[in-house]
């Protein structure tokens, strides 16, 4: 009879491996893809965001040009009711629309993270709140005031559509929704068209002046539904913003400036239309 000695379960098979530190973001980031794949990434981001808007705006502008009415007799609405006569449903649809419109921004932040970058790499952070606010406010005053003057000149010259900034029901959530809409426009356009696009074109080796010009043309294009004047004005704005991003390396002051311009436009229109003679009626 053979004696069998049981093996204790407490016996270790070997020394335990030492704890390893968590990998850093840079270590887990994917290596830069080839240039052709980077181009496809840019196309994909634009296709689900402002590039698609540019195509719709171009078709809308062609439709306006070929209509029997003069441009100044046609209207386009920026913030309209999504459920007329049903204010509570309208509110939830407005909030859903604003939220979903920010989805491409989250996509951009994800793509930055895959490259080992944070939103701060394009200047989306709160490191310089005072300076960002000051810069954004000055930009908004200069560009917003100039843009309003050019729009009124173009409209009264008969080469611009009547842009109705808002036609929401006169209810308690009207102004908050207009402010949220302004914030969504500012965040989407500046993060995608300035921070993301210019940084990606840099990586592809495009000359900075050409990259800024391309970004500005796309920006102008998705405003074509408002008329040729809106295209020109927003393209010039894109050139200025692109140059300032190159100089400051920050998107935040541009977001602030854009938000203030749109907020004053939307809320100002809501409060002033029908009460001042120089503002076109719907």
C-alpha cells in the first residue's frame, strides 16, 4: 500500500507578480494612423456635423435663388417651435435637439483622447477664465456689432433673406432655451471647426494659412441658408478666429465670443422685434 501525501492548497506556485502602476494616457494612446486614415477621420467628423449642414445650406440657398420671390421677401428661422401649440412637448424636443447636436463634440473629445490628448490640448479648459472672458467679450463686441450692420445693409439692399432669429412661444422657457441654443452653436462650431480641424490639418502638414482658409470657407458654407451675406460674414469671422487660435492656442475665448454674439442676437431679437423700426419683421 502506497502512502499519498495531500498537497496543501496554501502552497504557492511561485512568487506573486509585483503591482504595476496604471498606464498613463500617453502610454495607452494609439499611435498616429497613416495620413489617408487621418483624412478619412476628418471627413467622417464633418459628415456627421457641420459638413453635412453645409451641404443642406447650399441646397437651401440654391432654392432661395431660384424662387420667384426676391431674397428680401423670403424668411429663414433660426430657432423655431418644434411642436406648435404644445409647449411642454416643445420644450423637451428643444432640449433633445440641443443635446444631440453636441454629439459630434463628444466624438471629437473621444478622438483626441485616442491620440493621447485632452480637451486642454486645444484650449478647452478653465485655466484662464479672466483672460478668456475679456478676450471673448471684446471679440463679441467687435464682430457682433459689425456683423449686425452688414446684415442690415445687405437686407435693405435686397440681397439677403429676412433672418428670423427666433419664433418660439412666449413662455417661461423661451429665453433659457435661446441661451442654450447659443451655447450649443458656440461649442459645436468652435471645437469642431477651430480646435479639432486646425489641429488635425496641422498634423497632416497643411500650411496654416490654407487650413484657416478651408475652415473659414466651411464655416461660411453652413450659413448659406441665411444668404450670401451670411456666408461672407461668417467666413471672415472664421478667418479671424482661426488666426487668433493660432496666436493664443485656446478655443475658450472663441466659444465665449460666439456664445455672446448668438445670445445677444437671439434674445435681442425676441425682445426688440416689432418695437424698433430698423429690425425686419417676420
